[in-house]
C-alpha cells in the first residue's frame, strides 16, 4: 500500500468558502478508477468552520454484468468506513459518499487512513 505525502491546502479551501454563496468549498484530491477522495470546508451562519473528508465509492461502474466479488469488496470498504465514524449516503449516480468531519490539524493524517482503506478498490 502506498503512503501518500498529499498536502491539503486548507487556507485555499477557506478562501474559496468565504466567497462561495453556500459558504462551502470542496476539492478533489485523488481520483482513481475505483474511487475518488476529496476534502472540503463548510462555514455555518456564525462562521464556525467544519472541515471534512470524503471518499466516493461507485457501486456500479459500467453497464453490464454485475461482478459480485467487486460488490463484496466495496461492501467491506463501506463497513470499514462506518466503523471509523464516517457517514454513508447514497447518490443518484449509484455511488456512496463516505464523509467524516475532521479537525484541520488532523486532515492530512485522516486522508492517509482514507486512502489506505480505498486501496482495496483498485
């Protein structure tokens, strides 16, 4: 498994959220055929900052036969996310968004954990 040296620019996320109408900013950090990882920030009405990471797991990639082994692997990954405190939400495109709120000081370390979990989907 690879260990990432990704640097997440939280200042850039904060600047983009400050000018965004919804007071939110998001950036895709890594994209692979089997998943996507992103980081974001939300500002509530009192300007309280919440950082988050998300892993996006597509349930079905292409039209065609269902590969049960792939589904089992994805289910295992989703169960792991849930056990680590991620919320799981189904999207219209048949993907599952796995999101976790994190402290700014912990965002890069949590990213490494997220990436390690998703390595099984390559």
